[in-house]
């Protein structure tokens, strides 16, 4: 099947003129005109978001992850201490002091991370858990 005419504007004749009687020179001229025209610049607001989200230093991420991991390990150790009925509350003091130190270290690292960094949310959750446990201990919730 051979189609000679698609619509009144388009013709597929053998003359080499594909669109409305326009030859291939027309497309070459159109391309050259487009290449010479200035490229539209994006709005400064659109670029501000890209420039503001600079990559985070990998060493900072590693340090934050390691300290978060140690804090979670301290929380687990503290939990095991709470479960041991042979321990007095004063015996848990080293665990609580370690948790407090981890929170201080994590908060220092947290300040260096951008707010939209997913690792920042992880640090927030770890710090919150550690802080709540230390507050409960300090106010005497677990004293025996």
C-alpha cells in the first residue's frame, strides 16, 4: 500500500518536499536559526535548589553512622542491664553516661548535615531514644 497524501498540509511526493511543499533546505535553515538563537536561561529560583543541596562529605557520613551504631549498641546494653534484676540502678550509671556522651557527639555531627539529609533523620531518632532513656533514669523511673 502506498500513501501519496496524508493530509492537505503534508505531502509525501517524490519531489523531496515533505511538509507543505517545503524542501530539506527549509529544515537546515530552521536548525541553523535555532542554533544561533540564545538559549533560554532557567530562573534563579530553580537553580538555587540545585546549588543548595551540595553533597555531604563521605567522612562525615561514616563518622555519623559509626557513632549512631555505637549509640544503638549502648542502648541495647542498657536495656539488658535494665532486664537484669540483680543490678541496682547505680550499676546502670556507666551505661547512662555513655548514652549522654553519644548524644552530645551525635548532635555535633548533626549540625554539620543539611536538614534534608536522610542520615540526619536517623541521627534525630537515635538521639531522641538515647535522650529519653537518660531522662527516665535521671528522674528515677528505674531506681530500686
